[in-house]
């Protein structure tokens, strides 16, 4: 770091070299923080821990479709679509990252993220760039990338439309873009890792478009699809993938989903309700008051016994959990499922 000595015309660097003010050293500008509107773009956050999984049946699979934080998989036919995660894969300039793998993906399946309106409206009437890393098992096959709105626009022509990238015309959600045909926008993938870059002119996002817009990949004919490094940013240039610190990426995900291990937590007996309760304080304020999974409790202490812990009250910041114990002998108990038992993890879901 340079320091100023005697006057502004003499600048000495840390190695003792004099630098000319007339010819200063150019310091590259720092890239804008949070420029990537996609959360969990390299799949480092996996709170649900249900992969690998095989999607079966129709597109109505609301539970298993959310196999990893912030991402959903949908399908519209009855064939099976296996989905798995490959850890620590060496992908070009990304280094070691996680990769999402799909099989039988050409079976009308698609994979995407619902981008919340508060994160997207800063891109209103601007050009945006989508970039991602992908490969497949057959270079003659293709996918498409699209924006899609599925709620909140029932009185607008954009409702239910898919707008395929790249798109340099009027752009999405302004009522004038009719370019919803994927013809000419098929993305033929290589059998080797490659970064794909697509641009689009966004339209007017000032109105209420129903809390979110979906960014999706699919509507193609690939069999195996490998995907990672997904980034959506303002501008016409794909900057290097923004690898945010793990803790920061986790906190972004926890606005929509949070896993809390209630094992070893203490509960208090309510004589009024005749039940033991504990409170889960969320690490991140939720988007909405969440739903929650229930978990089996194998051992309450003191007193023993088994039961099922369920959520009986919630807010944006906490949840009240009935532990399943009605033991009035002890005002205080704790859940003792064992130090290595992960069955006591509750999932609090506030997803879009």
C-alpha cells in the first residue's frame, strides 16, 4: 500500500520505489458485491440432504422437487428422472465445485430457481447476462434457458409464458415481447465442460408480477445434464463467477429454508397446555412464516419416553415446538436422541 511523503508529488510504495503522480498505477475497480442474483449457484448449500433422488410421476411434485436449497426440478411426463450431486468436481476456472447431474432430462423436465421480486427488480429495463457451466453425454443434444412467470400476471399477456434466452428484443414482462418460441435458441452442449453466456433485455419490472420469476433450464432433449456455476447479473458481459463465502451463501439460503437440529435442546413444561415446549430461534429472518417437518423423538430425559416433535406456532423469526412429551413430573427436559442421530433435524420452509 502506497504512502504519501513530504508532498502530494512524491509517492513511495512499500518497496521504496517512487511512483509518479503523473503516471499513477492503475488500480482495477472492484466488482460489485452481490452482483449474482442467483443463490446457491454452485450447490454448496444442501440443508435438506435428500439427494440423490429419482423424480417420478407428473410435474406436481412439490416436496421432492426441492432437492437442494433454492432450486426446484419439475417434469411433465411419467418417466423417471434421477437427480444427484457430484461433490468437488474440477470445473475449468471455477476450481473444485459441486455439480448437479440429471439423467433422462430430455423427458420434458426442467430445473430452475424462483428469483424473488426484491432481488430482481433492480434489473428492470436493463440488459442482463446469464452464464452457466454445463456438459452432456451427447453433443447432438440441446437444452434451452428461459424466464417464466407462473403467478400474478393473469390479466397480462406475459402470464404463463416462457421467454427464451438469448433475447435482444423488447425483453421479458413488458407486454410487448412476443418472442416466446425456442426456435433458434437451442443450446447444443459439449461433452466437455464449457461456459455458456446468454444476454437479454429485461422489460419493465415495476409492477407486481407475483413475488417471483423463474429462471429455468430444460425443454430440450439431453439425456445426461451436468450443470454448475449459474450466474445472472446486470450488463452484457459475463464476469467471473461470484463465489461468496460459505457462511454468507448459507444465510441467503436460510431466508427461504433453515435446518435446525433440536437434539439436546431443552424444553419447558406448560401446566396450562399440559405439554413440553421449546423455542427455535431462526438464524435468518424468514421470507414468510414457515412450515416445518415433524421429527420422531426417541428419548426424553429425564423421564424417558418417545414422541413426535411438531411446530405449533411460528413467526418470521422463531417457532414454538411441542416436543411430544406430556411428562408433568419434570418441568425441564431435554431431547436425547443420541449425539450422532440426525433424525431430530427439523426443516423450516419459507420457499417461494
